[in-house]
C-alpha cells in the first residue's frame, strides 16, 4: 500500500510538476492510518527526494531557473515554521477541512486549465525555453537566447511572494506547493511551461527538505520505517512520470487528476466534518 501510494504521488509530480504532494496526505491517512501531521511529515520527505530527482532530470535540458527556485526556497523556509506552528495549534479535523478546501480549489483550477489552455497542460513537449503564451501583462522579461529571467526589483518581489505562500502552505499542510508555484509563475512571469515545472521542482525539493527537518526539530513524529516504501515509490513514480509524459495527452491527464482530486477533497471534508 505504501509503495503504491508513493508511486501515484511521484507520477503526478513527475507529469505535472505540481499536485503530487497534495494527493499524498489524504492517501496516507486513508491507506496507512496516519494522522494528518504524520502524513504531512512523511509527505514532505518523499516529495523532497522525488522533486530533487525530477530537478536533476530537467537540469540537463537547461529548463531550471535555479536563481528563482533558490530565492523561492530561501523565503519559503522562513515562513514554513510559521505554517507548522499554526497547524500544531489546530484541531486535526479543522486542519483536515482546510486541506480539503485547498484540494478542491486545486482540482477546480486544474480542470479549468485543461479546458482553456492546451499549452499549460502539455508540460513536457519539446520546446524552446520561453515559448508558450504571450508575455504581455507579465512581470519582467527573459533573455531570448537563454530563456533566463532578467532580474529586476518587481521580479524579485514576485518570486519572493510565491516563495512565502509556498513555504507557509508547506508547513501548514505538508505539501510541496507545486500547485501554487506553477500557476503563479505562469500567471506572473514570462517563463515557458517547461521552465515553470522544472523551477517548481527545484523549489519544492529545497523547501520540502528544510520544512521536513524543521518539523522533526519541533517534535513532529515521522513513522519512517513504514514510510520508506512510500519514498521509494515516489522516486520511481517521478522517474516514470518524466519519461512517459510526452506520450500522454496533457488536457486529458489534467482532467483526470482534477476529477480524482475533487473526489478525494469531498470524501476528506465529509469525514472531517462528521468527526467535529
């Protein structure tokens, strides 16, 4: 069960650069009987390692905007302890309801994106960095020769804000935050979908690693003995996801994930509400 859940999480993360960790927590709770804080802690460990693998795979294609990812992570780790503190002060069922709400929002956005934007769902097609939607209305610009961001104060502020939200959610819910990073980058910065996904994976790897360590230092329990198969499955899923993504229809994939996420969100909310 642990290996299978990890495989699902890694596949989602590898295919989309987002959303894998938000599946992990409810699946670990339902499949292995973890509390929400235990599931969050184990999720962070698996997502950090699998995202690092995905970053390595994307690095050779020069898709990773490592300066942006590093800044996101640096700001994110400052806000992650705040998220952990807030989560530890909440009743588990209230926290589960919040998680279900976030998951429902992610599902709705994922489905909408699949309906209106084919480019945003075909995340691993062969592409030149910087391709995709028009950059009109976005903050900053990129070097057309390299696809790298040209740094300005507005760009730095935007990247920092994305990192702050990601870090807080990482600590609060035990999620990597790719479901925030990818759409936020695509909405505000002139990066291609390839670069957004690859940069998201690096930021997730860094933020989740530090958040996991911070949680352990603050006394969160992590049943590592039963979590190891989950971590192994997540790594395998990440590798498979990055390899098979070009063979799968992006919009159909996103719609399937969105529907699944929506069902999980409803089930999680109903269970948490009945326990209040």
